[in-house]
C-alpha cells in the first residue's frame, strides 16, 4: 500500500502582495511561533495568557496538519523587503465547542507581532488569503471570533467583508462572532 502524501511547505501556495509574502510553515518557524504566541501583548485578546512552548509547538503542527488534511490552513507572514517574520494568518477548522456552531464554515484568523501592529499588514494579508480561497475553493462563508475589546481586529474583519453575526460567550468571556458571506 502506498504511503499517504506528506504535508510540506511546497504544498502550501505562496501568496504575495505589494509588501508581504505568505508561505507555509516549516519546523524552523517554531522559534517565531514560540515568540509570537509567548508574548502577552499578542495573546491578551485571544487566550488571555501566553502560550507555553508545548502549546506553540502543537499550534505549528496544527498549521501543517490543516494543509495536509483540509487543503487550507495558516501561512507565515513575512515582510517582502526584509524577510522579517510578521505573524500568522489563514483559516482553519478548529472544531470549537461554541454556540452557535460554525456549521463547517472555515474560521479566519490573523495574529501579528506587536511591531507589525497598526500598519495594515493584517488586512493586506487576509485580503490575499481570501483572493486565494475564492479562486481555489469557490464562494464560501467564513467566520471569525473576536474579543469585543479588540477594536483593531474588529476593524480588520470589517475591512475584509465581515459583519456581526452574533454575540456569545467563549472560554469564560464575551466573544463576537462575525461572518463573511460567499462572494458571488
């Protein structure tokens, strides 16, 4: 019996914008993922606490696994000119225990290092992600979860076509669920 095809960064499409390169994760990106998710400023509106090294490693494996199993996932975001790591963006199927459920809609997300905040990188990167998704996957509904105190992420979501779907509780706190309807 042949072995299943292995996930590799070569299977993740490389996306480019005027200022950014989006590429697949490699094991060498662990140091970036660890630094990003270990920063309390980054996780303030996500989990409320920095990730442990084990959680950061599991996150990296999750990103690679998404591409292998789902055909979509997260990208590393790099500054085109310098190659500097800026963050991670993409879409996933996290199987969250949340009400209301997402009904199979991919969940979009963006996380950037503090030095990259406020420069429009998240919006630029996510627009590239949605352009790829619409071409590769066709029209589709997307959802995202945002902390109501995270006004910057709410603005990114709105600039990318998301609108308020509902408000709920998630992991012991308030959350805004937003949706982006299929583009036809």
